[in-house]
C-alpha cells in the first residue's frame, strides 16, 4: 500500500533480494566471500599516476570558485581533444560536465521528456535505468538484442518499442553486460529510425575505449546522421577513476536543434552546478595520465576474457561472445536457474556472481562475471566454477541437463 508521506517515485521494495539476503547471512557467519562482480578498478591493482593526478587536484586554481553552467572551459577543451582523438570531433561549447553518467541521463530525461513520456532502452542492459526513469516520471520501452552465436540488434523490436510518447532511443555502445558493439549497419538502423520518428539518440559510450582487440576501429555514435545525438562518457571507466565523479554529455546533430538543446542544457547545468572545482581543473592532467591506465585495464580485461574462453572450452559452461567492456556472460547447464546457480556458487564456493536476470538476459542459467580481477585471482574464480559442476565431471552434468 502506498505511503501517503512520500511520492510514488520512491515507493521501492526495500527488502533485500534472496541472493543479497544469502550474502548478508554468509558474511555474518564469517564466511570468506570472493567477489567476481567487482566493478571498482581502484581495488584491482592498476598502475595509476597518483602523484601527477594529486598535483593536478591541488593546483592553486582548484581553490577558486568560478562556476560555469557547462563546466570549466579548460576541462571541456581537454575532453573535446580526447573525443577528437577517437574521431568524434565536437566543439567545447557542445560539452556539458556532470557529476556522473547517471547524472547525465538525469539531465537528458529532464531535457527531453515530460511526465509519462518514454525512452526506448536495450535489453539485456544495466538495471540502473529503472530507477532513473522512475525518479523522473519517465516510462521505459524495451527493445531486444538477441543472441545466436553473437548479439544482434532486433530492428523490429526497436520499432515496436516506439510509441507517440517516445522521445529518445538509448544505445549502450558497447552494451553492458553483453560486451558487444553496435555494428556499422546496426548504427545506421538506429539513425534511420531516429530520423523517421524525430527521436534523439542517447549513446552511452563509457566502455568505448575497451575493445578486446587492440587498435579496433570502433566508431562512435557521434558520427551518425540523426537530428540529435548525445554521447555520454566520463572518468569512471575510461580513466578508471570512479571516485573523481566527473562525466560529460557531448551534443551532436542538426545545427538549429543543437543550438536550442545547448541553451536548455546550459540552464539545467546552471541549476545544479554539481561538478566540484578540483576535478574540473585537473581534467587536462587526468586525461593525459589516463591513456596508460586505460590501456592497462583494456589489456587485462581482454586477456581475462581469452583466458575464460580457454578454461571453459570443452566444458558444460559456455562463454558468450563479447567484443569489449568489463564483463563476461557464462551460460551454465540448465539443471538450475540463474538464481540457483548464483546461490550454489555463493554457498559452496563463497563466490559471488550476478544472476543473469539482474540484466534481463533472455535465457535461463546465465550469470555475469567481472573481467577486472588480477590474473591470479581470476584463475582461482575460474577453478571454483569448474569445481562447482563436478570437479571436471562435465559429461555427467551435460547428461543431467
């Protein structure tokens, strides 16, 4: 029953889900838990240039408050340079700083949607959208990415997701958790539909710099021909610095529409002024230092994905095709549900994984794991998973399935 003291936006179910309840109980009993869902790169032993970053955060200009609605020009110019190096040139005047990608979505939902209007989002996908949409009275329509040896965009489902109230199509490039980039053809499909229905494209590209294949020619959605395109990124992933709390929105598209968009985003930014000064003045140095740590992260997740595939070859567990990002999907035997496999691994091996339904995977017995851990830890996790289905007795498990 709704609580009359609060808005409907915050009427969440606050009771922990069964897996979280199990995790809390095991921890209270003193059981060692190995976290194979880790998404925090600062805890994974990457080589940050901490001295350079610390010096940038404490330079004299960090102690002067000089607010700008879109963010400090020096920071936006540095970000424009970073984007141009990836082939997505944009003027600093079309870049807006936010405290995170989540806040970037929040600004865009406010910009584009009145209460009750909708955006189309991909499934599988990250569950953050449900809460963000609820907090802004925005409805979600889902379209499908289907798996058949690889992930493909379902164009018909995109079209079915669009209603007269739809204002934008969200794309995750590469998707989280599937780790697959939109192909050039799929990008053109999205652009064509956006033009046909007059929709904005919101392209989340926070994992764009993490293809498993080095020097991959990955194309930003900023280069599409559509009325209005927003690309989102930030320091959390590409620089491995989630604690710096800085993201950005870059605006692309048709000039008249972009001009009106910039005016409105400027007003939204001026209302909140949420990005702290030290990180803004440090952005040029942080981006300069980011290339090395970003490549360190990219090479590790690529190596761990290859290691995972080799370790599971010939077993009853399949590693689904992926092309980048920080996660991998494992398809377990269907003798248990995804929730049951996650609970089994946690109870018997102390290993925490995500059940696939957290991300709305379209099949049973899928779990999601992180590719960030150090190789030594990663190998332990792999060994525990193999043990979980019979210490190598894969034939027996396959027969049971």
